[in-house]
């Protein structure tokens, strides 16, 4: 599957957005305030965003949970329905642009859109491309028992199981190794 630069950036953005949600009621929110939302927008180079406020923060948090539902969707039809709702509500308006030194690419958000509508349109379309390509199963959650982070499996053979092989994957492999050693020592 060919993934353009913009689609990859939108996928990274939606994964980070979903993963900013607290894991449980006691967990910390990755977007606790407007300053954190501003930092998120800067870090992900979300263009054409004006001054952000509390209403934007609340809207992005609601959007975050809707994107999380896409990663939890049991099948392509369910994911497509959720994505269609997201991009329709955002007032998707495809247009070509070549800003900030990037070559021609498509923005799906309407000029002057709120940050939530911007994210819903661009990230929703990136997820839509995966459903259209028959690759919805690549939108996954980490299989580590104490981690439920979202990720997009871009491995050639669709075999990625953990959000980060260096942390979750290695931790589980080391635990399994130690359990085998302990069992062998008995």
C-alpha cells in the first residue's frame, strides 16, 4: 500500500491523539489543558490553526474518543461507518496546496476550520484510505496486557503486535525469558 507523506503524518497524528487519552479513570490525560493542545498542534505541524481555547480542547477530546472507536472497530464496515460520520461532520473540503516547502498535496479540511474539524477531516481521510485498501486490520491496539495504545501496523507481513517493540515487546519477551529460566531452575 502506497502511503503518501501527508497520510503518514495524519496517521502519526491520530495515533498520538488516541494515545493521549488516559488509560483509566486514574490515568493522566495527555491533553490536560490548552497549552498541551497547542504543543500537540506544533509537534504535529498541524497547519492553518488559529488561536486555541477551552472549546477547542473540549472538541478535540471528544474527537479523540471517536477516533479510539475506529481503532476498536471489529470490522471494516463498522470502521467505515465511524469514519464517514467523522469526516461528514467536519465538512470535508478537499483542496490542493503546496505550503511550507512541501510539494503539492491535498488538505481535506475547509479553510478556517476549527482544529477539531481539521483533525477529523485529515486524520479521518487517512484512516479511510486504509479501509478502502482493505487494510483496516492494520489499525490496532497493543497486545501487551498493561498497554492499550493504538498503532498502525505498517509492517510488510502485518505481524506487529506491540505499540513499541523496544518497550512493550522487549518487556514481555524478557518476562517470558525469565519465567522460562525460573521454571528450568526448578
